[in-house]
């Protein structure tokens, strides 16, 4: 388990801001290992918070690309999305969103690569689902969470897996936002929980179950 030291801070009660929700998935069959040139899809959308704490959905995009090999921060090599995909989701001329959300957001953050400077607050849907006891079993896979929360959800068979998972993640995120304030969800997203199941698309990848154990931050 990787421990990232942070100063303990109190998260304010935000009145506005953007949550960027995304997912990344391999485009081929099975559960591949990370490798240079691995075909992937990336999908994202935004939820924009209004002053009355309602959220408006803003369409994002779906992109196809590959992983590229880069020097690792602690030696060795890392595999991250190619620059073209990163720049499509995080253009240089736009302010970073307030929060970055995803099923296993710390893993997605590592796949995105690139220097962040002051990175967005993270919303880990898997950790939050465990804390809020969502789901019918102890699996807490993304598909199982959506089946529990919205049984009528229909998988868009004609879309890539990243888009499907992004839509599923939006169901979970919307439920959580109806339950708690955004700053509380951000604070709880650093709480220690069991790792996500290995049944997910990148579940066999080394590092999938490495959950960053960060300093818990309080909230107003």
C-alpha cells in the first residue's frame, strides 16, 4: 500500500465547481496487462454544480487511443494514455475541474499520467460505495452497484466499454451526491477500504488493487 503524506485540511462546503467523471478500458477481449501500444478507450462527462447544490450534466467525449511507455516516478517504467487523449480531456487552456471521479479513481489517475501540479480532489466511487454499503453482495463491482441502484439501466451494447462504464459510474455518482455533500464525499474518498474486485477490465493488472492510503481530511 502506498502512503501519500498530505497536510490535514478542512474541506470547505463548495457552492460551485465541476466534477469530471471518466473511465478508461481496454478495447480488446479479456483482461490484458498494461503494455505499450495497448488499444484503449476513454470516456468522460462533466457534472457542474450550481449554487443551490443541483448538478447539470454536460456531455464530454469518447476517444480511442493507445497506452504509451514513460519513465516511472520511482524508477522503471509506467504506462499512461497517449498525450493526445490526455489533452482532449484536459486541454491546456482550461482550468482543471474541482473533482476527478471514477470507479477506481487512483488507478485512473495513474493511467492519465502527465504532470498535474495541484491535482483535483478525487472521488473514488468504489470506496464510497463500500462506505455507504451500496450493492447486494460483498463484490462491489461497478456492474453490481448499478444493478442494485438502477435495475432498469440498459447497457448500450453499441458503445465502447469505457462509455458504458462511464454511464454506469454516473448512476453511482448521482446517487452519492443525493446522499451527501460533495466535500464530504471527497473527504471519505481517502478512507481505508478493501480494494476493488479483480473482475473489472483492468482487474489483473499489477497496481489495480493498490489503494493510496492518504491522510483523512475533515469537512465543514
